[in-house]
């Protein structure tokens, strides 16, 4: 009997094998460069018994079909992939073949699991099965020793949760649970867990009181959340998270780390920046030079680059040549900069009025200009706290500068505009001015829109905290009438630029793009499966952002970091961001059309192509931006409407609802009760939300970031901080000012060392890396394979529209009628030109916040 049973089993097995089907897969992987160096440095370990017998990489296919007998998804036989020893020695990337055995009724592969039995991680690029089923993985796979759970990968085909094949439902939910983690414990470099936390890691109280900083996030300092790291608290303050050493990096999930090429570019930039600061720092140390008068000698010239004699004298005495061969002959190369766009042969040490007005519309910060609706301007601050808030501006100040119009006529004809930094700076102004080497005002600047379509500055109001009844706290400057008022006017514009630089960096750049977008990225990974169509749409727009923000917490926005060092608010920088988040930021007004209407520079007009009419027709940021906004919106609308036919489809999608609710409730917890959050009830609602996110992380960030060096690299014309107030006739230093106004002006700006340090940083962060991925770039369409043809066509059409936009921007920049972007000595507005080469080009719109 036993023999008969055994014989039947063997026949059944043979029959099953006869029905098996072989599927061939091509697996593309690569290794980090550090691993390859380890391999070469430890040649003997390559053939160790442990490495050979590790079992390789074990893969198993999972069908979209359910097996009714086991009540589980159909599975293939496990297949093992082993790295060829030669490849492990010589190759960094390669494609390998592996074969799977499946039953004839296996169905369509929908997922696979993978176990890495080697000792090192590897990057899984993709898996292609018989040329028809594609897995675009693009993930680091950790050794089982670190992560025993099998990794799950899904094919490229997108499914809404309700459409998920039965065989993949549990895997879909399981992977999301893995990504959320349990909210506890220290996160390690190799983890891939996404969670939220407050910004309690910017200070370093263990180093002393001067490094104590408040937590960002909570009722006192509202702020968006960041990625949780789980680091232990400091010894001094248990609510503050401990800092890491310079050799360590703040945790982000492994797949958010920079790729090798990007990391190398960043490290090279840091080294270059340090070298550029060697000589200026020594000059300041040896000679006590506290002016930027020598800054022009830091830029490359077409011919021989020459230092001033005292600079060259110091350079020849430095001990550095004993360390670096031939350094004595090329010391200049360590701190020469490419000339920014704003530099020309006759660049003065201050910003001309015409360029001052032009940069408000086509410069580094085009997001602050507003239409003046009431004159004089009013404050929203509490007068019982901040003293009398009435503006000192009167009609007498501006009536001679508005082309014969009355002030009321100018308001009604939309001719008056304002940069209003009064309410932003006044609450912290007294504390700022108490800092060493920091002096500033809360400024308001009035502009008149000329018949040429340009903005002309016609008045600057400078406010200080009220001191005593006999000392006026406000003064108004108007265009100069003689030599003395000319220099006072230039100092006033410099203070406005300093205010503008702070708001640009801390509110528009850091808060609105970097900080406010990170919660949406975290929620996307926690709540949207990689199979979700919205995840696939958003994924290219999340690249590198979490890592860039983590790096900012390491060296930029931390206590004593570059932002505090280089900008006027100093240690109060981030509190300015928090105030703007609490009092001003609104997600429903972050869309470009909504923002333009909020600022009064555009009005709704259904007869216009974008539904808006710009009140300043030649407003390069807005006019170019609307082209890109509309193209993004069209793509997103096509995409969303393909997957969601009606409101019921939106309401029944538990993943998309959880994503949006968590982005608000956890990611923006301090503002979760605000009534202005958009509803997510219809496909149009989702289109608006996604379009806004993509716009912010691509075009808006590009407009704010990549012009920092081209427009701000010449510090005298756009100082990031000021060190002196404007003297009045009663001040002891007024006589020195009148005697040598240029020296006084230059001594009010950052020192040479401060300037070069600032220039080195913004040169780095204004630069594109060679691996940049630009909006509309579809050189790799593989991630869209396996989806409906309409999606493929929509992405392709978007790419073609972006190319057309680029040509239109070129045409505009050559139009002599557009005075804000074309003319003698006028830089064309290229910050929203979609493409770019690597380096500091002043153009290019990456898909995501990559720097």
C-alpha cells in the first residue's frame, strides 16, 4: 500500500512539473561606490565561506490571482540570484538573468518578494519579466541581518485601492505598515520608516546657553513637521534632540539619500567653499579688514586676474604653500568666483533704482510685491504691544513721483505697489538690533508702475521700535535731490534688500517650499501604496527633498548655522518663519493664480488664457509661471479624471483620503483646525491639490532657489545683513558719513569674510548637479509602462508643452517691448526656463526640491 501511495505521489509530481511554465527575468542592480571600494580593499573576504554560502538573493513571484485551495495568492517557486564573483570585483552595475517556475494557470505576476542573503546592500533598479511585465523598483535592498522581513515590490501597473487584484491586497497593506513603523526607537541609516516629529534638533544646549533654540512646532512656535529620527535627548534639555557629530548624517529613510554623483557634487561644493574662505578669513584676522571694498577682486575677469597689493602680499606669506604644491602661484584660484549675472564692467556698489524695481518682478524674490490698496499702508500688529503703528508716509512724499496723478487716481488705476516688511520685522526688531554686528529697520517701499511697465521706487519708510517721545521711530526717504540724500537713499535701499533677503530665504524659500512640502512627502509614503496612481504621479517630485531638508538642519538652519550667520535676524531667523506660518501661510492660497490674486497683482478674467489678467503685464515670474502652472494643471487633470470618474470614487479611496487627512492632522498639526484647508471631495479638488504641490516643488522652488547666486552673489547690491543704521545729523558718526559716504556705506554691509562665506554657500545651492531631472524630461518612460495608453500620451504631451514653453520664454526675453527682461545691461529672465546644464546657470526647473 505504501509503495502504491509513493508511486502515485511521484506521478503527480511529474505531472505538475510537466505543467510548469518557465518565466525569464532580467534583474538590473548596482552597488554604492563605497561597497565597491570595500570589496577591492578586502579582496580576501570576497571568497569567504560565509559570503559564498549566504544563499544569494532569493526572489519569488506573486500572482494577481488567488489560489482557492490555499486561500492565498499564487506563488512561483523561489529563484536564487548570485552575484558573479568577477562582477563583484569590477562592476558597479549590471543586469542578470534569473528564471522562475510557475504553474500554467499562475496568471499575471503582480508582485514579488525578495530576500538579500548577502552582507551588503544593493540598489535594485528594475526587473523585467519576459519583456512584458515591468518592475521599476529603484530602491536599496538591505541584508537580511538588518531587515529580516522580505522586501515587497509591485509591477508598474497602477491600481486604486478598490481595484487592487485580490492576490495583492494584503501585500499592499503590509508594505504600508512597514513604511509607517511603530513610531518608537532610534532610526538607523538602513531603515525605511517614515514618521513625523517637531524641529527640536536645531539647538545644542549642551554647548551652552548661546546654542539654545526653541522647538519649532507647537503652540508657541507653529511650524510644519519633519521626519522623525528618534535620536536621544540632550543632557541639558530632555525635550531637545541631541546633535550628531560632523561625520554623521541625520537620518532619512534609506531611499531618500543622495545618489553617489549628487553626493560627490555636494561634497566638492563644500570643500570648494571652505577653500574660498581661507584667504578672506586670514585677511580679516591679520588686518582687521571689516569692509567689502575688496570684493570685486574675488571675481574672475576675462583677462589676468589681479589681487590688490595687500591681498597678494598676505597670500605670499601664508603657510599654505608648504602644504599644497604650487599654491603660491595660484592662490587666487581658491577664492575666485564666477561673476554673477548682475555684475558688469560699471557695476556700482549699490543697486540702481531701475534694477531695484526690476528685480522685484524678475529677480531672486518675485513673491513679495503687492498692489497697494490703501494709502498710507496700515499695520495688522497690536498697537498696545508694539506702540503707534501709523505709517509716516504722506501724500507729500510721493505726489511728485507719480506722473501727475493724485494718490487716489494712482490707487484706482493700479499704479502703486509695495514691499511691506513692517509687520514681519517689527516684532523681533529690538532683539535683532541688540545682536552684535546686526542693525536693521522694519521697511516699507512704495513703487510706481510707469508707462514703460517698470516699477520705480518712490518712497522708503524705515521703522524702529519706539524709544522715547523725543526720538522719532519712523523716517521716510524719497528719491535723492543732492549728493547727501543720494547716499542716504542708497543706504535705505540696502536695508530694504536686507529685509527682502531675509523674507525670501526664511518665508518664501525655506517655509513655503522646503518645510511645508515635507509633511506631504512623508504622508505620501505612509498612506499611498506605490501602486496608487497618485503616488506614481507624485514620486518624481519628491526626489531628494527629505535629505536636503535634513542637511539644512545639520548646517543651515541650526544654531550658529549659515542662515543665522549670514542673515540679519541672526538667532531669531526661524522664529520669523514660524510667525509667517502662523499668521500668513495658507495652503489654499499657495496655487500660483490664488497667490497672485491674494497679492493684488492679478484679477480674475475668464477671457484670458489662464483665467487671470496681470495688472503688471511685464511681470516675468508671473507670466512665465502661468505657462508652467497651466501645463501642470492640464496634465494632472487628465491623469486624475482617468482614474476618478466622480466624487464617489474620491470618497471611497481610503488611501487618498488618509493621505490628505494625515498631511494636515500630523504633518501640519499646528494648523489642522484652520477652516481654509481645501476640501477633498471631487476629482477637481484632487486636481487642484496635486497641481499646487507639483508647482511648489518644481517651478516655484526653482524661481526662488537657482537665482540666489546669479542675483545675490554681488553682496554690495543685495546684502543679506546690515551692520549699521543710517546716521542722522545728531549722530557722532554723521560727520564721517558726510566726509566719506562710500566707506560708510561699505562698512554697513557684511565684512569681506562674511561676504565670501555667504557667496560660497549660495553658489553651491544655486547649482544643478549632473543627475538633475528637469520638468518635462521623459528620457525614461519605463515607470509609466504597463499603464493605460492615455496616461502615456498625457505625459508625452506635457513634455512637448514644456518644450514649447521654453521657446516662448526665449522669445519673450528677446522682445524689446518687455523692459523687465530685455534691454541694455538687462539680464533675461531665465529662472523658469525648464531645462539647464549642470552648474550655476540661473535657469532650469527640476522636478523636485533637490537643493
